[in-house]
């Protein structure tokens, strides 16, 4: 099994939805010092208009999922129910991806052994391991319906917590997860101040410059997500250091939206203008709230336009 092979699934997972509440079993496996968490679910996304649209493009244009299913018996388009991702919000690749679904662990491990990967045991639990950029990645399965993937130390920590080791999330983060997962279909929350990112080396010089502006560095927390339907609703929040910072941040978001509209290609100018006009930005105390409503058909049109331009989805 190739660890890189799971990456194309992310594109589809971003459109998954209808997560009524994060599964407590998955939450209990997150590292106690998690600072960034995201949740998505596949169940009703497959029946949503956007989910069906994206799925049809994947079935027609990419045989990667078919090869994965033929080798391991696992097809994320069919077998995933819910996904939870968490990191400690620090540089590096440490983190966990927790998935609830249907997994044929024996077949997956057999395919991995045939591919030359290593299967080791930790506290009686089989773990598939592999190296990527000098970091050891691992995958294991718990209770027959939960997959755990990430760096080896994080996966071992999840096994410990599954076995009863103590560990609880920051109450503020846990409360935010509960709020988001009960109101949005796909969501994310970060308790990491953006100033921390400004102190990291970012290859993109333009992004580096943006991260180092006072307005962006004033952001202490961010969260947001998507709710699928005939009208796709996107929302986000950013908690700033002060009301003044929040007001300045809201002005920056409005300015950027205007710039996007004025620089939109002629072919998509009307669609971009409609999106910008539906954008709602407001400062509420030290919190900036952003909301955007997009007709699902408009998203399909933009995707089809991009496909025609690039020759593939």
C-alpha cells in the first residue's frame, strides 16, 4: 500500500457533509493537546446534489479509487462514514486522521505486506508502518469500524487512549467542536493564533507577507465550515485581540472580496460578482463573522468551466 495513494481522497472529502455531531468515540481518540480539529462525514453527502456531481466526475475521470478498492477492498466513496482530523498546531507532520466506516483490516494488511510494507504490533494491536520524508507513518484499525492514521507516535497514543488511558481535550476546544459539528456538515476549528504561523518559514513569499501583517497577526482563533443543500452555505469566524482589530480585519476581508471581483476573468465575472454580493462580513465585538450563500448549480457551473479550461477535473 502506498501512503501517498490516500491523498487524492482529500479532494472528495472536502465536499463531504451532513455531520449531525462528531462521534464521541473518535473525539476520545484525539490527542489531549490538540489545537486544530476538522470533521467531515460521507453518509448523506453521497445523496446531496453536490456530492452526486463530484462523485460522477470521480467515477468517470479517475481510476485511483477503483485500484484501491480492488487491492484492499476499501473504497472511500462507499465505505467512509465520518472523518475527524486533529493536530497539535505545530510545525511538522504530526497528527491524526480518524475515520469511522467499513474496513477489511485483514485484506488491507495483506495487501500492505505484499507491497513490502511493515506490520508491527503495539500493545496487541497490529499497525501498518511506512517511511515518508524520514517520518514514520502508521495506520491501524480499532473495533472493526474505526481507522486511525498519522505519525507513529500519534497513532500509538490513540491506541493508548482507546485502551483506557486518560486524556481529555481543552474544554473550550471541545465546546467549539460540539457547536460546529451540530450545525455544519464539514467544519474546522483552530485555537492556534495566526501569529504563530508568521513565525514559521512559509515558502510562498506573498503568503509570508500577508501572515506578517498586524491585522492577520491579531487573529487568535479561527473556525468555520459548510452546510450542503440546494443553497450551499459557508461560514467562518475569526477571534481577534480586540474590537479594533476585528473591525480592521472585517475591512480587509471586504477589500479582498472587491479585488477578487474586479480581477475576475470575463468568462466567470458574472458568477464571481454574484458571490461577492452575497458575502456578509461583520464585526461583532472582537469576532469577525463571514457568511456566503452559493446556489449549488453555480458551483457545478464553476467546476465545469474549470474542467473545460484545464481539460480535466
